[in-house]
C-alpha cells in the first residue's frame, strides 16, 4: 500500500499535469475546444440553447408618434439535449513490475512509460471520436455526417438532397441533373452527427423537409464545383474523372485551373460562403494532409501562412483561406474537408471529472495495482447551419 501511495503521489504531481496539457495540444480541435471546455456541475443531460428564429418585435416607428410596439410572444429558441460521454484510461502495474522497479529511478521510468502510453491512447480516443463514421456507443457525437458516399448510386437522391437543402445550392446544385441516382451526393443522415442533415441530433430531428431545417449543416462535394475540369460531366453524374464510380477528384484536378481559379479552391469558396452569414464565418478548416498539400500547391504563387497565432504557438502550421486557418488533422477521413465555426462548437465537461485522477489501488482478482483517469463531457453544437463538409477530395498524390 505504501508503494501505491508513493506511485499515486508522483503520478498526480509530476505526470498528470503534463499528460493533460499534451492531450490539449495534440490536435487543433483539442487546443481550441477541449482546452477551453465549459465546466458544468452536473445534470442528467447537457442542455444547450438553440436559437431557431427572430422574435419579430422590431419595426420602424412613424415619425412624431409614440406608436405601438409589437409585443408578440414568439418562441425563438429551443434546446438541444446531449448525453454525457465518459472516457477513461486504466493504468495498470503488475506485481512483477513493482518488484522489478523498486528504486526511485526505476519507479519514475516505469511511470513515465505507463503514462506516455496512456497519453497516446487518450489522444487517439478524442481524435478518432469526433471523426468517426458513426457515433461510438456512449461516446462523443461525431462531426462526420457524410454517410454513404460512392458513385454506384450510394448516397441520397437528388430530390431528397434538394428538399433538405439550406438554400445554398451546394448539396445538390442539380439544375442539369435529372437522374435519380445519388452519385457523389453525401447521404448526410448519420444520427448524432453535427455536420449532417436529414438526421436526429441532440433530440432535434431534421428528417422531414421544412421541419427544423435550421438544424441542417452544409454538405457538398468537390465534383460539383470543379465540374468538367479534367473529365466528363453529364445529367446523370457530374464528375471530374470521367467515371461514375470513383467519387473523388484527383490531386491534379484539384489544382487544375479554369478562368484562373483552381477547381479545389472554387469548391472551398462555395462551401465557405454557404457557411457564412455576413461577418459570421468559418474560422477553422480541418482536412487531410493530401488535401492540405493540394491546396498549398494550388496557391504556390501566393501562399498565405498567417493563420491563427495560437495554432502557430502550439506547433501547428496553418495556411489561410479567407478568414479561416487551414490545418491538418490525421484523424480526418480521407477526402474530407471540414469548415467549422468554432463560435458554435463547445466541449462541455463535468467539473468533477475533467481528467480527474483516481489513485492506484489493488486490483480485484488480479495481481497488481490500477489507477484510472476520467473525463466526462460531450462535444456540443448550437448551430450546425454554420458548419460544412466537402467530400470527394483527393486521397492520394
């Protein structure tokens, strides 16, 4: 027990603060959101206010009169209700390891190795959690709402996509598309996904066109914007590769220009605009290394590296696109590029389980001791309408 107490004290004082700080700085979203999570004291669910409409109580008064002001009792908000997710990591030291590492230096070396492994595991748990194809049971909600995406009719029909469109023309843009197959249109229906549409998220269902449309994000494809560059297009399946079953533009086609604009940049411009309302615009674009390199190649003549200074200070290199930093996250699915307005994205964390450390204790029915690290919270969004996702980007060079 004395050794357990000693190991616990060393771990708590020497290793845990470094481990948690390294998790915060492991990727851009953790740095911007997890590190600044809002602490909550409890509650059965996490409730987030969501503005759905204007109250209608504004107008111009007639000159020289007091006038009568509008007093409509308009329900302008609802609430999104998120479930708590609890992450943990168990740090186990067997009896053999305790006996072998009795000296102080050996104990420190053992703890360093164990905590380094715990750190890597927790980093990956958060990193993969928010980009999973579907929400892991009891885990974080996912940003990835693309769902099925292939050229064999997988996805959703043009009519369905159009019915759920936010009016930006990106999901479908099907003025010349009369086919019923869903070539290159993301399905969008992943349950509990932030950047999705025609789905349920946090108790709000946008599955019926005209109902809760404010809860739909913006999904689009690089094909639509790039059009005929480097390939064929047609009423049934516009694409850039001349094939209905690829579903992704090539690196070269991303960088190819028409009227002086790289096709990939054109797609980014359309999505950025779809996620913007006046000065309320995306501040972070997260993508893969391949797409980042394609974007950098397309901008060789006038590259811009002046991204968010806090990202540079943390070691993340960022390009600039309009008002957003463009960064790489190794957990982003191939061919994906996320347009995020972090003003509406928040981690909520339980104040008592914000990477809380539970001391080493003897294990039940096993010869060893165990400590555990806990985090309890959830990734939340109050405005999916300001988030976007482009799919079908280059996946290789």
